[in-house]
């Protein structure tokens, strides 16, 4: 068994993604910002580092 010390996730540009009308609803429904907040909250709660990795 191992313990996770770092959680890294891709910093998505949701604003640009929702410009495409065909996928905008499903992208908004996916609740990306809620998921990111959840990761950061629990990372902080359990003393883990969370990092948003830039796409550029």
C-alpha cells in the first residue's frame, strides 16, 4: 500500500471549451469547477498538495 502526497490535475480552460455549442451543455453538466474545489478541499483537509498544471 502507498500513500499519495501530491494530486496534480490539468487546468482546463472551460470558458473556451463551452464556446462550442454542441458540447457546451455536457461540459457545463460535468461540473469541472465543483470537482476542482472538491480536490482542493480534501487535499487541504488531509494535508496533501494539489497542483493545477497549466496547458500552455
